[in-house]
């Protein structure tokens, strides 16, 4: 009696004989590839960027969460290799999609990377493969887009091949959790697909959380990010209201968080960054239109957070006018921190880029300093900023600017020296107060 594709694949997974193919070796894909390889599976990484291949061939990691030593260990053990040749997908038993899911300029989902990747997989699809989407997206994408493209080959999901969804939960810079220790939500198209998902991810991470459908798993990821977006928008709005009343929102939050129940602290900032929070909520607002249901909270939160860079520049202009008697249009500003969060090099959707753009739209000149980002790389939205380099912080350099705008509070910066040399500081992260460096020339925004 012939063994079914399901039984064959399950046996391969349970014995670690399965080869995993991970498409997209960025902030999600490369750490996942290392976690899967460390669990005993052979892993092939796929990416269209030849620059990544050069780095990986040189055993040089370009992702903070993966050290050069960890990368070399998996290559030396024969458990990891990388290529731009997608023909290698044919030899992979588990194929995981970790590609970008950005928004269009009209805030509609851009699934072009997911669709193109699915077509590449379809070109090499064979019976006995598990195809998993990890890219954040709206409920229904895995079944209505990925599965449909794959079934265009004539093979059928649930019998010939299997489809699942497991949302990525990476948090760049987090020292307490990494890919293998973060609980993994898993789902599949049918019970056999779910069983394969549980077996595969259960071998690579500390715990799995199965849910009833791919759409449910897709909704889990959106819910996590919408929760953060709405709460950050709330404190950003409170910041503007309390500032008008002469109340320090950071003092309010610090006091409120002493309540041991019913409250969770969130903090304001100059805007949202990273791939998830500024983008993912709009995937649900787009999908909800299909059901004629408004998502007022989500859209309002997006509007508030998107308005923060302009609000901060307004506070900067006001501080220059009142404290220095100088217009922003005639001022030199140093933006401290280009990354979207502290102690990482990740500039995806960073509000610092928007801050620089707004300052220069208003006639000012803006430079930046970031110990993690030596040069601004190419970006889709801020092409004019490409190639600008981080300035070195010295007393003379700092004194040459009319104001320093703190956008990202990296730990490695000497804030005491900054406070001593800067003529004016606009602090969006409350870092100077936290460090006991409050002064008349330090303005919170």
C-alpha cells in the first residue's frame, strides 16, 4: 500500500530528514533559518539580493539577531546554505515565505512579493511539500492567494501538498527573547496541514500555539500590532493634550504604571517605525471594506501616529523661536538616532527619515548621528536621503547646530556631554529626564 504524501512528509519532519527552504533572508528569514538549522534540519535560504549572498558566503551576518559565529556554525555543520537560484525549491520539503508585505502609496496592501514568490514555488511544486506563509497580511491571504496560485499547478492542497500560516514575531534588539524562545502560532489548511505545522515548528521553537484556521492565525498577528498601534496613538494624543495643560505625560505614565492591575504602560514618541506597527493595521482596514465595516479606532490611531513627526517639528520650530530667536528655516538641526528603536540598526519606516524631510521642507538643514547606521541606505520613500552619513559627535560638532532633536534614545550616546555642548535639545524620548539631566535648554516634545 502506497504511503501518502502526508505520512512521508511527517516522517521526514519527525526524523529531521526534511530540508527547509526559507525565502527572504531579512529580519525574519535569517533568524528563522538559524533556529531551524540549530534544531537539526538542513536549510536552504533563498533571496533575490546578490548582496546578501556575498555577505553570507563570507560568513558575515547583516542582521543583529544573528552573529557571524552563529552563521558560521550552521554553515560548517552543513545545515545552512544560501542561493539566488530558486530551482533549489524542488529539493525542499518545507518551504517558508518570509518576504515583505508593504503598503501602496494609497495604504492598500501590496502583495506583489507574496504573489511572485508563490509563483516561483509553483514552478517547482511537487507532492509532499509543506508551504508556509510567515509574512504579515490580512485574513484570507494564505488560502485565497498563496493556495490558489499553488493549486494552479493541478496539485491539490490537503492531499498532494499542504499549506499553513505562522506569523513572525521578531523584535529587533530584544535581548530577552529570540526566534526559538517566542511561542509560535501555527495553523494549516486542514487537519493534516496543521499536524505538519505543529511537528515542524515544534521541533524548532520552545512552544507552538495551534489555532483553527489560517485566517485566524493571520488575524492574531494583526491583533497584536493593532493593540500596540492604538495604545501608542492614545499616549501620543495625551502627550499633545497634557502639554497644552502644562502637564508632563511621562510623569503621568510613570505614576500610572504603579497600579498593579488594569494598566499597561505605553510611551509616546516622534512617530512609529519598523515594518509592523505603521503598516500592518492598514491590512485589516483594507480587508474590512469588503464587509462594509468601518475600522474607526484603527484608522484614527494611524492618523494620530502619522501626524507625530509634523507635531515634533512644530515643537522644534517653536523652541528655536522662543529659546534662540531663530527661525527653523535658518537653522541647522542634528537629528539624534536614525533607527526606529534604540540599540538596533533597523531604519524601516523610521520616523527620523520623515523628521529630516519635514525640517528640510521648511527650509532648515538636518544632519543625523546614529552609532548603528553609518549611512542612509536606499529606501522607497526617501530616495533623496540616500548616501547621507552619520556625523561624529564631538563638542565642537554639537555646538555647531542650533538644536539637537532626539528621535531615538540609543544607550551608547554620551547624553551628559550632549547636554553640556548643545545650545538647545528637543527630546522626544524623555531620555534626559530619565538620566537626571534635565535642564532649561532641554525641551520635551
